[in-house]
C-alpha cells in the first residue's frame, strides 16, 4: 500500500491509474478504523480495481466545543488494518495542505435535507462535509465512493451533491455494521464509560421498538416518537438530541408512517453524541 500525504502526488497517482484503464474506489474516513469502515473497504475492494482510503480528521466539519481535538487517531494501527484489506493507496493529508491560510471556497447544500436532524444540532457541519468530500473527489478521482448508512443524512446530502454538481462518480451505500449486542460501530464509542456503553444499547432498542410498532400497524408519528422518548428517557445517562421520522428518500416531513420511512436519532451520553437509524418500508 502506498501512503500519500501530498495532494499533488495523490492526484498524479490517480490520474495514472485512470490512464491505465483502472477503476478507482474511494473510501473517505476520519480514521480510527473499525469493522464499519472495513465493510466499506471490502465492498470497494470487491467492486473496483484500485482502492484508495482517505484518513483526514476534517476540522471544518466540527463546531466550536465539539470533539475535534479529542477525536481518536491511530494512523499506524489504521495502516496495518488497510494493508490486510489489500488497499492500494492511503491518502492522509495535513490540515494546512487541505486548508491553507488563504482557503475561502466552500461547497454547501441547502434545503430541508440539510436543515433538520444533525443539520439543526450541528450548524455548519454538513458544509464542512460537502466541502471536504468535494476536495477528496477532485484529488482521488474515484469512479465510486463508499459511504455508510449509519450517517444517513450525510449520505443523502452527498448523493444529492453528486447529482446536482455532476460529479462523474457513483455513491455506494453500505449497511450499518453493529456490535453483537446491537450498538452501531462508531469511532466515538471509545469515549463511552462502561455504564454509558451499557445504556447506549437503548438507541437500537428504541429503533427496533419503533419498527415493531409500525409493523404492527401504528402509523402515528407522534405516538411512535413518544414511545421512543419514554424508552430512552428511562436511561439516566441518556439525553436525547433528536428523534426524527421522515421520508427516507429526501427527509421530507411525513403526515403518517407510509412508504419508505427513515427513523433516526441522536442521543448524548455525557459528552459523547451517538447517532443511529433504521429504514422501514410500509
Ligand atoms: O463520515 C465521515 O467519517 C466523514 O464525515 C467524512 C465523510 C470522511 C468526511 O470528513
């Protein structure tokens, strides 16, 4: 596996692969890799000739008071994991290379899809994501880019951006990978104390309960949300950021649970904010 820290070198390598007729997969990450990331890498490996993984903790997608400084980092361990997965190139640029002092150009998506859920709780977050993802696409020139369904809103915004700005690539959705007990894999899980870790199972339990309610015929969004709230609020360490039940195609509001429904939530345990979601087809 080749390591690229330099943007121009990464771009030259990608250009050379394209010249030789090789398809390129990009798996954008912020590192501290877990099985969820590796599922993206495995899918990329299966579908493309060359696999590039980027590791960059993107400062502009973190708000003031969020966990940019504390975000876990371990490039050595990540490299070893990626070698095992037969990744061709690891792109790990420096912050000043990605955002020189003069940097003033951003890519921003607007509308309902960005305004609710994480967009409401983390102002500026998605502008940071769409900007860095656009840069990564221009640098690594992928034919396909792989994103996890755990960040459902991010995935939908990136898909919309790719469509609307005509990026010549395909976005591949990869299902959520969970621990055996149901907790969605996340680099942030390492922040949890044992007590918080135990209580964090309530996210998936609440989602499954909502799914069950819908399958049993409940269609009232208010009732489902209230039941989820009650279940989560019974955990003393949990603080709900949001519970959202929306159209899974575009995050538009639903009158009742019909069609493809995205149930998503964000819950804080101490300083750790976890997200999870599930799609139900009614
Ligand atoms: O999902 C992530 O890890 C990040 O938001 C991404 C897509 C790598 C952009 O920094």
